[in-house]
């Protein structure tokens, strides 16, 4: 078996083995969360919990697959792989996330799947997708799958540890955003080769690619209130999270365009900064605003230096 | 009147006549479904039925108009007509579907329109849009309208017959997917001309077109849980349909990318296979998985052979 | 300070000053609408009001930012600025709209923010975005911000006046659509220069731009039922608004394609007319159908004459 043949079979074998392992683990550990429906009298209320949160789940789902997927399409050579590999990682990550997060919260030895578990599964993929931004174009699908396994496992432990310590981490600023950013930068540092320093010719952007990237940016920006509120306590807390995120997103757009116009050559507006607007709006809870947006700027400087 | 003038007026006259016929039939047969609101006491619960299902309806709506619309845009010459004619067929089809499906379920000689009827109307257009994939570039708007009339009429009869026979067809695998696929193949066979055999120069794909097609694929993939659950029985059945579809979609992505990597030249990932991932995920109900996805592969081989 | 330096700093300073003014006014006048949650017994019902309307709000949100954003991308030079400046104006406009609309409905000297206020804030930006279509490519970001301030202030007064006079304006046909169209035409007339008469070379359209514009058109078309029903009275009225808009949208597509085919050179279908389909479907309330769609046709003739 030659080396290239070996390479060719590595990815499909890894993907299929992982999927078989996940199916077995699901068979052993996973069951439906049916106890919402045990009482005959409160069926209306409890049914509403699932269907009331389902639109917020779908907003998060769109952010993960369309938002993150199209965010990186402005790189002219990686547009298609950005969307495709994003789909691959997220589809694997949400299954792995269910298992890793669920193992910390077993009920009678089982992981009970409901709408909140599905939202959390989508959240756990966000960590890997943030890191993906720092290593795009430097990694193979095999490496991305391995990175997803490691990163989501550590993320689930971090999240459990934060809950154990009683740390306040609303919106998962630390466990998802800061962790994803630094994990990605660390991975990029390990994969760094001196020959890549002066920028890769594949990293330029083209006009239409920017419009595709705007699709990703806009869906991330619009549905951010759903992301911040989906797993909040029901009632007033959830509504306040939605209202706060809505207005801070709007305020950050004006600030971001102003700074973009000051910093950029000839006062042009740069699309990257509208993404900054989304990130910065995370600071409605007062914690870690700078950390949260920093991963975009850092990845812009380190990875995307040739596109401005 | 010359032949070309004749051709020019054929489509607008057919479209306007069809619309007038539909408006008359709506005037005679259709009324609002108001009996949810007859009781003064249960208004809260019943209001929720409409608004609780409305987000699922909008997900299906996005699948029909954005999902199917952009699915075919990878053909470089048919991108725009794919989206435009998809809009035309679906807008006609949902009105025709209301009438054809409603005639089998009259209440006092009237079709009562509520959220479930609107979801079913969107469903009935899916049949035609699946067939559309097999005849894209071979048909005129006039032919497509005629095909929609015939196909939706037969679909409504099939669906009623399946209900009459007590056939289990969860997710409408037979009545929508298999029927749409084979109807489309039959239509393509009738329209087949030997000169087209070696592939049409209009059928190549270009880079940006693929990204547009990913928009369609992703919206179909993401909202598939809504499609499978929208008309399920409320409560646990609906939730199980959502959960099952969510995980089988994710599992199928890994499998599809693995097979794509094995089959394709140089192990590249092919976008078509991510669409296969969506189709195959329909098999969570255990029935007709292969039939359901086969229409994509068959149409790939017969229609899109030059794009790979 | 040279002229060009002056120009460069004008926009960022205006944007930041406006944002600071808004933050101060929010601090003085705005508070959460918490009285839904004052009663301990009806919490389930009242929570549902926010979450039941939240999906409709997100549909409107997508219309404002993706729908209007991508509507104008068919102009080959303005695609990116269309999406970007649309984001800027809407993000400013929704904050300004909260203040201008809220000042007419103070509760104890405060503006109480809930889901209906957020939907109305998105609505008030629609006025400016409709006018935006008439002046695209003729204005700077500074001029657009000033236009947004003036137009939203007048819009809020008009809306209050219409309510005071008891005028029926369902779907806001007059206060949003007709007002936005004529304000934009007036602004375009003021900015008119004879040298621009024969069409601007930047105004041509290209193939891929049209597909981006279809994204905007489709999202506006699909979510129009949410736009028309979001602030309607709960229950049957809201459901009738959804059902009516759904079917009139579908009917208008057939009519629009028929007219497009008659009018256009060689019977080709023109994308602009599918947008007309959306506008005309607003006439389900019987009032001002022509006014409502006229702004598209007028702007087509005056501004976009070179694209057909």
C-alpha cells in the first residue's frame, strides 16, 4: 500500500469508525427525555417547553451551519472547504458533545435527550468552529476530526468544572469563546511553518467571496440573541438576555463601523469589523468583553494578514 | 400570429388563467378554520397551536423556496432559472395543493384553512420540486406548470389512498419522495432526445455556483427536523421525530463524507454527497431509506453526469 | 486639517456621537417591560407571549438585515455597500426608532421595552431602507445617517398621528411603505445631478449579483406573513393575517411572472417582478395596493433603468 493510498483511506476509515463508536455509545447511554410527559394534566405546559425553545434551537442551528460555515468564505481558495468541513466538524461535534456533556449529568446511568441537550450539543461545536478559523487551510479533515475530539472533551470538562466551582460564565464567554480562541491559536502555533510566514497566495479575498462571508456574518449577528438566551432560565431572565443582546448588537455596529472607517485605508468600511460588532456585543453581561472579541482580531493579524 | 408570438403569449395566458381559476375555486370552497376559537375558555391553548407550529411552517417554507431553489444553482447556466422557476412552481403548487388535498377532506362542503393545511400545501409542492431536478434545462415554464397540475393531483390521490389503506408512510417517504423521484425520471425519459446524450454544455458547474448550491443544501439539511415533525401528533411523538431526525442527519454527514472521499477522484469531498446525507437521514423511521435517497443518485447519473 | 482628512473623520465622529447620545437617552428613558411577570399565577401564559412572538420577530429581523440587505446587490458595484450600509442604517435606525416611537407612549416617564417594541423598532427601520433603494450610490454613510434621523422622527410622528386620527393602516401601508417610497424619491430628486441622467456605469448588473439579490427577495417574500401579522391582535386576527398574506403572496407570483413575461424583451422572466409579487401581496387588506408596490416600479424606472 503506497503512501498516497494510505492517505486516501485514512479519512473515510476514521469517519466511519468514529460514527460506529458513536452509534454504539448512543445505544448504551442515550434515551429520550420523556419525564416532561409523565403527568397527564400538565401536558400543555410541558409540550410548550420543547416547542417554545425549538425556534431558538433552530436559530442556533443556523448560526452553527450557515453562520460559521460562510464566515470564512472570503478566502478565495477555501470558500467551498470552509462550508463543507464546517458541516463535517459540526455534525461530528454535536454527537460527541452530547456524549461528553451527558456523561457529567447521568440520570440512572442514562443521558436523557431533550431540547436543552440539543442546544448544548450545538454550543459545544462552536468551540471547535472558533478554533477552525485559526487553522483554516493548514489542516486536513483527519486533523480536524482529531482536534474536535480533543477540544470538545476538554470543553465538557471545563464546563463541568466551572459549574462545580460556581463560576458565573453567562453566555459561555470563557468555556466556549476564550477557550476556542486560545485552543485555535495554540493549534495554529503547532502547525506553523516558517515558509508560510509571508502569507499564502490562497488567502486573498475576492469580491463575491466577501458577499458570501456577509451571509455568514449576518446570520451570526441576527441570531445572537437566541444564542445568548436559549439556555437561560425561562421567563424574565430569558427575555432580558434577548433584549440586552439585541440592543448591544445594534450599538456595536455603529461603533465598529466608526472604528473601521478610522483604521482602514481611505476610510473604507471593512467587513471584518461588522463581525467584531457581533463579538463585542457579547459583553452585555459585563464579563470578558475583550477576550471574547479578541480571537477575531488575533486571527485577523496572524492568519488573514494578506487580505486587508 | 406567428409561431414565436404564439410562444410568447402562451405562458402569461396560462399563468393568468390558472390564477383566475384558483381564485374562483378558493372563493367557492375555502374558508378560515375558526373552530379552534369557538370556545371562550380554551383560547390560550388553541392560539398556541397555530403560533407553536408557525415556526415549523416557516422552516418548511424556507426549505421549499430557498432550499430547493438554490439546490440546483450549481449548473452554471441554470442558476437563475432554478431559483426563479422554483418560485413559480412552488407558488402555484401550494395553491393547487390546498384544493386537491382539501377536496378529500371537506367539512360541510368547505376546505378549512389552518396552519396544518398550509404546511401540507408546502409539502405537496415538494413532489414537483423533486421531479424538477430531473428535467431542469429540458422544460419550459409552460411544461412545468402542466407537470405541477398533473403531479400534485396524483399526489393528493395517492396520499388519500395511503390513508384509506392504512399504510404507514411517516415523513411521506413514498407519497412525496419516491413518487417525486420516479415521476421526474419518467418525465425526463419522455423529454429525452438522443442529441442530449453526451451532456449539455450548459450543465457544467462553476466555483461560485457551488457555494450558492450549498446555501440550498444547508437550509434543507438544517430544517429537515421541522419537515419530519411539522404534521406529527403533538407532544412526545413530535419531539421524538425532531430528536431522531437531528441525530440521523448528523450521523449521515460523517458517512456521506466518508463515502464521497472514497468514491471521488483524489479523495475530494463532493457537495452532492452532503445532500445525500440529508436524504438518507430520512430513514429514521426504518422504511424506504434507499428509495428516498435514490432520486438524487439517479438524477446525478442521468442528468448531471458531466459535472463530476 | 485638509478637506479629505475632514471627510475621513466626519463619519466616525458622527457615528460615535450618535451612539453616545442614544446610550444616554436609553439610560434616562428606557426600562424593561416587566409587568407581564408581576402576577405569580399567570406566568406560563405571559411568558408565552414573549416567546410566541419571538420567532415572528426573528423573521422580521431576517427581512430587515438579509432581505433588504441583499435586495440591492444586483448592482454590480454596490453589492457590498448595499449589505454593509443596510446593516449600519438598520442598526442605528432600530435604536432611534425605539426612542422616537417610545416618546409618544411613555409609562410613568419611561419607555418599557418588550417584544412588541422590538418588532416596532425593526419596522421603523424599514421606512429608511425603502428610501435607501432610491438613493443607493448617490449618498455617503454620513448622509444616510442624517436621512435615517429625519425620516424615522417623521415616521414616528406620522404613526402617532394616524393612531390619533383613528386611521386604519393595517400592515403600515401608508406610514412605512408609501411614506418610505416618496421620501426616498424626494431625497433622490434633491441629490439629482444632470450628469447622472444617462445611467451610471456602476449600475449594471452581473449574473452572480442577481443570485445574491434573489436571496434578499426570497427572504422578504417568505417572511412577509410574519411582517404583516407580528403586531396584530393575538388569536384569530393574527392567524387570518398570516393565512391571507400567505395566499396573496402565492397568487401574486403567478401574476407577476405572467406580466414580466409579457413586458420583458423575448419573454424572459425578470427578477425584479418577483419582488413586485411580494409588494403587491400587501393588498390583502384592500388598501393602497398600488401605492405599496409603486415604489419598486418608480425606482426601477428612475434609478435602475440601465439594468434591464
